[in-house]
C-alpha cells in the first residue's frame, strides 16, 4: 500500500498531524516507537482543557481520537531509515524490516535532551528538577531554586524565573557564560551567581535537598531547572539533505515544508524551542494542512478535461 502521508513520531505534533489528515480522508501511517520524551514528567501544563494531564493520559486520549478515523493506521514500531526512492515516493524502513511507502513524509520525531553530567540528576528529573519554567514554574513558586546552565541563555532564564521565585541561585557549571554586566544585574536583584562546577544533586524520594559544588560546598535548594542542549532525536532530516536552522532544527516554511520536496517537519524537530505540548500540537496541525493542500494540488493537476455534461443539465 502507498499511503498519502507517513508520519515519524507519535508525540503531540505527529498525533495532531494524523488527526487533521485523517479528517481530510487521507491515508496515514503513524509510526511511533512509544518512547515519548516527556515520559518522566508528572504532568503537562499550559494546554487549555488539558492542564495538568499526565503524558500517558494525554497519549491515551489522543490515540483514541486519532484512530476513530479509519484511514489512519498506527504502526507501533521504530523507524530506522527514511529515504526518497526512484519513483518519487518516500520509503521508511522500520526495525522489523517492514517498508512503508508514502507520497509525503512528516518528520515529527522531536528532539533529544543532552543534560550536563551531574550525579544525582536523573532520580530528581521530572519531580523537583525540570527544564521548562513555563511547564513547571508554577509548582515551584516561592521556593529556593537553582538554575544550572552552561549557555549564555541562562541570563534570560534567570530573569524569567524571577517571576516565580525571588530566591534564586544561578550556576554556570564551570563556564564563563555570563558577562560582568549580567552578573552585576542579577546580583543587584539578590540572585546568587556560582561559576564553579556542580558535582551532584542531593535529594531523596525525588525531592532536591542540596546542590554540591566541586569544592565540597553544599547549598540547600528545594528544586530547580537544568537547561539541556537539544539535538534531533533521529538523523533523518540530515540524511535526506534538509536545510538546518541556526539552532540545529529543520528549516521549514510557514506550512511545514522543508527544502526537500514532499518532506515536512513539525514540532520540536523543526524549531526546538519553545518545547511545549501546545506548540507542538499546533505545529502538527499546520503542517498537516500544508500536506493536504499539496496533495490536493497534485491530484487536481492529474485530472483531465471535464466530462460532457449530463443531459439533465442541458436546457
């Protein structure tokens, strides 16, 4: 079978793209390995009607809705290769050796987070340590917080978090990420700046208690934010020759089209940040509309001259 569209990735972007295309009566192969990036998160926030929903419940509701449309097929497998073949179709190879062919392909496989290597981080991640203030700042409001980032963007992050808590410690983890002016501005607000390396997060039962530094100093904190580096979760965009953005995402136009005809990107795979469910879902919807418009134009171009009008149309 040749699908109208294959979608790699079953996160919010891929699911919403499948929903829109299913409602447009397009045949869709939704390829999802069931390994969502936000699986460690206790709840997703900022999506109206779904604020506080767990990632598992969000996926359950989404799949219930998407699979009501008979033209959408859910393939619970992992895509290991994607390419365009000589006939102008896209071909996706899954981990079992199955080949899925489609006229269009959406990359909605998201990103992978690369966190600083700090002992004790992962048992606390998603419970008292997070990476998105908009997603989890409310739950940590007015608590003593730490912000760990090796990027110059830590200055912006600290200013954002000051809306949620005035008790902030900014850690650059051994990097000279802040200018003297930026450090002075933060310190003028009572924000402590620590530039030595962070060696460990100390806590129990998912709750952060102390941040330990290279000199053995321990600073009590109740929670915080650790800023990762983002890289594509899968390399298909690069292998297919897509143009990239300055931050490493797949460059797209206003309708999700990449620099490769017939290939689209949606959600975090395209823009990396802001990394929120509502943004990804909206981008999946927009990209699906782009796919449907392009399929429609191609199908209309194939139609020959109109048939002779039926006799009852004639006067």
